C-alpha cells in the first residue's frame, strides 16, 4: 500500500537536495564585472554573503576595495571601485 504523505516528503527532500547542490553554481553566475556590489564594508559583505560566498577579507586601498571570497572549494578575489561600488575585476585563485 502506498503512503502519499511519505512519498510527498521524499519528493520534497529530493528537490531540496537538488537546490542545495546547484546553489553554488547559481551564485557564481550572478557575480560579474560591472555589477554594483556596494560601497561600504557592510554592503559588500551582505552582497556576497547573500549569494552564498564566505567573505574572508575586505581591504580598501586608495580607490579600490579588494574582497577575498570562498565558495565551496573555490577562492576568488574581487576588486570593487570604492567610490561607486562597481565590480571592476574578478579573479579565481588557483
């Protein structure tokens, strides 16, 4: 005898697991040069953390802010124009 409630829970679990598995890929797709990430450290941290990144360091020097990020096993360095909050560079570290 089939239990529709149990089957529904299993289906939801499978969908949730799939969403978690592809989430890092979606986050990387949203990161692009020219995008506006924010001007303050709090805005930058919130912007990247909302996309699933872990912010390791934010350093402002002259007119640029460099942000070191981790997503899964990948590390990134993002450069942001401090005055505008515009992303000017994205580098994936090896």
